[in-house]
C-alpha cells in the first residue's frame, strides 16, 4: 500500500465545508485512494474512494490531483457528528493499511 | 445493508484465560474477513486476514498460536485470544469484504467494519 501523509489534527466550524488533505506521492497506478473515518470507540466507516477521477457521494466529495500525488476529502457541511479520525489509504489488492489519520473536531 | 456485528462488545477476563470474539456479516457473504487491533490513541493495525475454509494469513509479528482465527462459514469468523495477558488488552475490530464486489459501491477494497470488542485482561 502507498504511504500516505495527513495532518494530525484540524478544527472546522459546524455548517462549513471541511477540506481534509492527503499526500500519497508514491501511489502506484493500480492503487485506489480510500477514505474511512472512525468515530470514537467505534469501527471505521467507509466514506468514499477513487482512482483518478473526482468522486462524490452522499457523504463527501473526493478531489484527486491529476498526478495522483495528493487528494482532498471534502465534507460539504460539517456537523458535530462528523467529529472523528479520518484515514486516507492508498490500496490495491486485499489489505487496508491505516496510518495516523487526521483528528477532525467540528466546533459549534 | 452491509452490517457487521461483533460479540461481545466488551469483555473482562483474568490473566491466563482464553477469550473468543465473534465477527458476523449480517446481510452479506464474506469470503474474506480481517482482524485488527487498536491500542489507545493509536491507529488500527492489521493482525490477520481470514479466508473462508482456509488458514488465516498473519501479519509479521502476530503470533498465530496465540491469536487463533477460524473462518468456518461465509458469515462468521472468530478470533480466540489464548492465555490472555494484560498486554493483550486492546480494542479488537473485525471487517468483512463482500463476496461479490459488484453488490456494493466501494470496489475491491471496500471493507465493512464491526463495532469492535474492548478486551481488558486483569
């Protein structure tokens, strides 16, 4: 799996968009970018994934740079329930390797 | 859909005893299940990959004789921590990969995670 780098923490305001960056400069051509989040004391939850194109679903949008060396997860309207650790993972094949993630605190 | 359960959610045991944790995919079949361990304020660490009907594949540094994994059906995998010691106290999380990835939106690596089991060894 590709090594990913994320800021350890960030705060964002409730109701505003939260933009979570991830660097994955060593990602290989067949590796997808996956985003999961983990709310305190729960199992991780799948958010979104992509290969080259930008993706959007009901939870978030994923913007992947053209060179695929970085991506941004966008939570369009952050709520207090979005407070969690967000993990960016570059993966192909069977395994998901979790790094340190970004601890996101949504403040009222 | 795509719900994974774990039982028990919390267990406290004495040092030297064995503890079994069950992981079930409730509404889909999973040929592959994964077991992770998470210590406080740390990330998830993959312990082993469990394939239905075959032996589990353990990550480097994980003792297969201490952490026994059985994946006897397409919806159930169990992790048994044998002769547990206080250093085994952790949050154990399983995940399941759907048998047919076309059924869900996530692609080859989408895994659905259980709620976790908190093990405390006294």
